[in-house]
């Protein structure tokens, strides 16, 4: 039974690795017509209602208050704080670059895991991995020195970096709390909570939902993000996260940037050259060192 469960978890991880790489492009298309917070809010609310209604119709009961509170915190961090900011950033930053910076998430996950779960000292291998990861990001910015002079571009980069920290913290809390609830049902509540939060935030920011802005391209972006990004992608991520170690689940970040870079280059003719390829590899090597160091410590404790 455990082997079957692990096989399903690995399949879910494959879905996350592929589909989430494509959502950077879908988000970049969507933010050409709507503010990123609004886009993410509609996406998560719609996907969350579909998921929760599905389980409620099957006879599932609404979780207790303590569980709902934790789902609210996780949803706020991972979807409002992370997905919302990342989607907003796609207005100012190429989707491929956003995915590359997003590849540092496993580093943040491991850092938070050390403090909140493992409580171990930092090894030399871990420190080297962290340094390589951030050296890789700095190297990629060499191609964007001119863009860094633009306030909007810098703002987008800040949004992405903050989004990475939020996502990592939410991922570790998800694994630490290990809530006694169907992970997909729980993901639905997280989406509803975060979606409503983002819609309220967008209204407070003065955003309006004009019917004229809902073009065929925006509808395509929204539907893709709802079904492939949230319902399939996020649900698969939460499912895998509840059955596999956070550092192991984070391998999706090795694949996402490759998918996003290629799609961004094909669709928007975003930058793709040897410098980006080399420093992207440096980031992934750093992520590998961080993950392997953390896994080694965990295996020694077992």
C-alpha cells in the first residue's frame, strides 16, 4: 500500500514539474489584460470552489476550526503571498527569468526546514550550495544590467524574491503540521481563502473587473491557470508534499525553469543564451547540494 501511495506521489510530482513550468507563460499572457493580483484571485477562487464543492458533494465534512485556521495560514503564504506576488511580477519580468529565480525555492525550503523542523547546524556542503544558488542568480542578472536600472523591473524582481520566501515557508509548515485532512480537499480551502483575500486586495488597490478586458486571450490564460495550474498542479503539489519530504518534492524546481525558459523564448522571444544556461546550471547544482546535504542529515537521524 505504501509503495502504491509513493508511486502516486511521484506521479503527482511529475505533473507539478511539467504543468507549473507552463503557468509562468500563461500568467505572463494574462497580466497583459489584468492586474496580477486580480488574475491570481479569480484563478484561486474559481479553482478552490470547484475543488471544495466536489468533496462536499461527496459527503466530506467541513474541517474543524483549528484545521481551517492552519489551512488559512498556508493558503495565505503559498497562494496569496507567493502565487499572487509571482503573478503580479510577470507584468514586469520575463517569465523565464521569473522561473529561474523561482528555482531558488528549494534553498529557502531547506533553510526553513533546518530552523523549523530539523534544527541542525549548517554543514559546509549546505553553505556551498546556498552560495552557488545565489551566485547563479547574480550571474543571470548580468544579462539584465540595463533592465535593473528600470524601477518597474526591480520591483518585479523584489516581488519574485519575496514570493519565493513565502512559498518555502508555507511548504515547510504544510509538512510540519501534516493536517489530518484529504490533501486535495485542504488545497481547495487554501485556494478559496487566498482567492478571496486577493480579490479584496485588488479591490482595495482600485482594480476593476471590466467586461471588455475579458478577451479570448485572457479567458484562455484564466482557464489554463485554473485547471492546469491550480486544480491539477497545486493539488498534485500538496498531495506530494503530504507523502514525500519537502526537499524531495522541491525537485520540481529543477524542471520548471527549463520549461518556462523554452516557452518564453518561443512565445515572447524572451532572452535565451549561453550565459543564462550556464548560470541556471549553477543554480541547479547549488540546489542539488542543498537538498543532498539536508537529506543526509535526515537519514542520519533515522
